[in-house]
C-alpha cells in the first residue's frame, strides 16, 4: 500500500462519506458504464500496494475479458512508474482527491478497491456512485453494517459487485465443491482448514493497526478458512465458537494473533479452523463417511496441490487465480454468467467474523448463526 501519510485525507474523508451512506444521506447515480459494445472491460486499480503490484497488474496482462485501464494512487512516483510500465493514459490516472471524476471516463468499467480494509466501504460506495462496477478486495469491510452500505449503493446505482475471493475462481475450489455436491466421498462429517503465516519485520504495517484493518489474522487470513470450511461442508454453519491465543503481545499489540474456531452444520457435520499471523498453515481436509480429500497448499497463489483417500492426485494446470477471478466477474457483466463471489458472500463472512469475535469476548460461548444459503454459489 502507499504510505499512510499520503492517505490521511482519504481516511478522514472516507469515514465521513461512509457514515453518510450508512445513514442514507448519499444520493447514488444510475450506472453510466456502457458495456454493450465492448468485448473487454477496463479495470482501474485503487491502491498500488504489493497486491496490486505483484498480483493484480500482472494478472491483467493475461486476462481475456478485461484489461488494466487506469490507476488510483496517492503517490506521484507510482503514477510515473505505472504509466511507463503499463502504457496508461494520463486521463486514466487518478488520486484519492479527484477519484470521483472517474464517473466521466468511459475507459473505466470496473473499479477494483485494493486499499486498507477501513477504506473499502468509502471507495466502493464512491465507485458505485460514479456508475462503475465494483470489485472489493477481501474482507469486504470492517463491519456487517458497512457491507450492507456497499451492497445498497451498488444496487441503487445498478452496478455489479464482487468480492476479491480469488479462490472462488480456482479449479481446485470447484473440484472440492463437486466432490461435496456429488458425495464422491460420502456425506461430509468433518472439515479442517488452516490459513496462516508468520508476520515479521514492520510492526507499524497497516494490517497490525486495528483502525485500518478492522482486525488481525481473522480478517486477513481467517476469511480463507471460513470460506473453505463452508464449501468443504457444502453449506453454511448454524453456530460457531472461538478462542484467541497470543504468544507475541509485544508485536501484536492491537490485533489478534491466532484464532481457532469450531463450526456446526445442520446435517451434523463439524469444522475446525485455525488462522494466525504467527504460525504457518495452508491446508484444507474434508472427511466423508466413505473417504477423504485434501488440498495442501490450499489457499496460496498457486500452484495448489491435492490428493484423495482413493490414492489419486487432484491436479489442474496452474493459472493466475486473480486473472481467473477478474475474468469471471467481467463475464458476469458482459454475458450475465454467475457471479461467483457476490457481495452477499462477503457480508456472510463478515457476519461470521463478528460472531467469532463475540464468542471470544464471551469466553468461547457458542454463537448461533442464521445464514440460510446466504453467499452459497454452486
């Protein structure tokens, strides 16, 4: 991400605009993005940190249905570097102050918000107001209320919304869903999912600042474990209980370090998840009453690897997950295909995140969940 000092204006402005949207005070325009005669959609990346630089921009060089058309950054040096590297027009380069004028730019069809979590709602709402389709990087927001505000803004502006869940476009995820749906290994009885890494170095990074991140390991890596627990079981949980552990309180002063949680499902299946900023974990294992299958690694950028109790390997050609993700959303806009990561999925996961934090605050007390099929995409 760009230096935080360059974001002070946007953070202050964002909180005010988001609050206005939550109170219903922001009037939203109808979508002015005309994609009728387009075969590829222009994407503008908002925030040019490591994820945009190392993953999204390179992926947009190999996509079939979209391309890198613009950037939004608070750093002049990055404007020059990106302009030269990706041949971006001057008229397609924005900063956080003039961002709203993107409404007048027909080159931009999709705005991908890749900012600190506390800024997601602000810029997603502003993108919708500008009539642009929206991809919001995960987690969708720092609260369920902000998720509702984003969804409402996109609906009112008649624009499409997706959450940056790259794994939902990965063929390994679809294979897991297929196994579960077709009961290849029988009825699912137990799911185990770990998504974790060891954070070292900069204790001042925004991910360790709750006011910017909205949480720690849970909102960063834990959403992967929540996701795999759900599609590993093939349904939403009906309850969750959780525990928090800290072994480096001097480093993780403001955010959660390690969290474990247990889910119950209506069919009697259970799931256990672990997420951490101070341990390594990258695995999904699903047990059925007639065997098991697993992915390890399961959540990384790839290549993913899998195997089953039948002795066979789960293997697909490696492709950039972010390219698949952005192409899937572009096809949803252009061809009305299924939205594999809709806003309701992001909201559902934030409902679960809030329930996990509540369980921890209440000493591990089980929290009921009434999710129905919210966010389930087959």
